[in-house]
């Protein structure tokens, strides 16, 4: 059996009903126990995130600002998944897949919130004075299960080469090849050198790179995308209708084929949603753990904002651009090429070129963000700086390799690694959910008594 088919069969098991039910069920459990915090406390979340950015200047400490931590977390989540992943979800699952991406985001907000709360609550200071935290820390300290913590760290270290490297590098190289004719190997080499340079600057350079790159390219991408939607505004109602109707469509040639179509929409919507917002994987909580904050709950609100921006805003806009321009189903293109075609329909060659450059910047930021996660796992597993330089070198070399791989294999491998990360992390979140609930209720009670 070919390797690609073997991976696909593994994914059908890993991303089957058990995993999807567990992830949504965890988000539902936390939502119910905390009174649907992501909705009822939306105003508070806004005040403590966007509102805090314009408040009084924070004290200086060994930590980074909450916004810098969010930028690095978004760098890991807002990679090509927001452009290529959405297109792939639509191609494989149809418009209905977007509804299930929204479902994954709604409940994923609370899963991400729990991850960040626990990461900050159980974090520690390293020899260099920097905060360090994440699933391996709260698994070890909260569950006293060091072997499980080490397993998560090992899986995440390997996953950083797939989710945060190969898929990003391939899509970036493919985008530049489609728009400008650049050879993938040349693009891969340049990106590998740039990534290695940023990583060698340590946490400070990584945070600075993502804090500048992510807000700029995200805003520019949204402005151009809204331009496409403004031109095609008459079709937006039909697009939204297709998302809702096809999410539950059982009418296609009878129950058998119809249920299969619905399950495909559910599977690819949920899996691509999780791929892009990473709720349940736990990786981005490592960045949030570095934040200069005394409140795990307030930093958890930045986690809610992270999922909202990534999936509810950016992924939705990308999906509507593709659907409103009617390119879905009219071409064999997929991934970034399909999204680029949708933008080109309004902005001609400029649209395609802009998407290609956006993909490159998103990919670079995502690779740097995931390399930070991988480094964190290396430090946890081997202590101090042991193996960090070797990891940086190998990670950068894989950037070059990823630029030359096939898209299907890259995405399939990422799905497999994501699932393997989610298993130990979700187990920890379930067992430590009473701690999250206790910390949240204590915080809300304290605010009420002020």
C-alpha cells in the first residue's frame, strides 16, 4: 500500500467520530460549566484584550506583553491554513464544511481558553528568567504524569516539522511558483536561511518578528478580501445559505450518499478548523505562558480572541471570497492556488500576486512560531539549551525539503500529527477542567466584589 494511502487510512481513524466528539464535547463541557463564557463575557473579553492594549503602560518584567504573546500564538495558527486550509476544506467537504469550522471555533474558544489558563497557572521561570509553560508543564505539575508530559513534548517536537513547517513551506513555494515562476527549491532555500536567522536571535527576535509581521499582513489581507466581497455583495446571501444547508444536506441521491457528504463536510470542516485555530492541540499556550501577566484568566481571554480572529474572522472571509467568486468546482486547483484565483477574478494579476506574498509572510510567521513551540519541547525534554541549536538547524533544513513535497501528503501528515498531539492534551484538559473552572469563578467573584 502506498505511504500516502496508509496515512489517509490512519487519519480516518484518528479524525473519526471519537476524536471529533471528544474535542467538541470538551468545549461543550467547559462552555456549560462556565455559563458559555465566550458569549456571556464577550464584553469583558474585549475590555481585557483590545481594551488593555490602549490602557496604562505595563510594568517591565521578564515576560513579554500579552499582545506579543498573542502575536506569536497567532503566528502559529494564522499560517497557510487560513488561505490554503479553507480552500482545501471547501474542495473536500463543500460549503457545509465552513459551518463545522465555525462549530470548532465556537467550542474551540473555550478549549483554547482552558489551555492558556493552565499554561499560565502552572508555568515556571527558566534559568534565563523567561517564563516557560505549556501542556507538558501542566500535565507534569497538574496530573503528576511526567511520562505523558514527555510524550506530548516529543510528539509536538515532531509535529512542528509537519504542521508548522512542511505544509507552510510547500504552500509558500507553490504560491510563488504559480505567480512568479520561482523554483520551489530556490524559495525553500531563501525561507530556510531567513527562518534560521530569526531562530538564532532567540525568544526576543521571534516575538519581534511575529509582532510586526502578523498584524500587518492580517490587516492587509482582510482589506483586500473585503474589497472582493464588496464587488460580489449580491451573492453573499446565497453563499451563506449554501454553508448552512450543505452542512446538514442528506438529500443527495438518498440517505447513503447524503449522509456520506454530510460526514465529509463535518470531518474536513472540524479537522481544518482545528488545524488553523489549533484548539485542543495545546501548542500556542506555550507562547501565552511567556506573557507578562499575573492572571491566568485574563491571559486566557487572549486565547479566546486568538480563535475568534483566526477562524471566525479570517477563515470566514476567505471562504466567502472563494464562494462569492464561483471558482469552487470550476477548476482542479486547490489550496492557495484556488484562493489566488478567487482574488484574481476581482483584482486581476495583482490579486494573485498579493495572495502569493501573503502566503509567504503567513508561512514564515507560522514556521517561526512553531519553531518556538518545538524549541520549548526540546528544552523540556533535554534541559537548558541542549539540542536547541541542532533543532534550529534541522528545522530550517526541513523548510527546504517541505518546499518540494506534494500538497496532499503534507496536509495528510499534518492531520496525523495534530491528532497525536490532541490525544494527551485533551486528556489533561478533561482531568484539569475543575482547576480551570475554579480559577475562572474565583476571578469573576473577585471582580464582582470590587
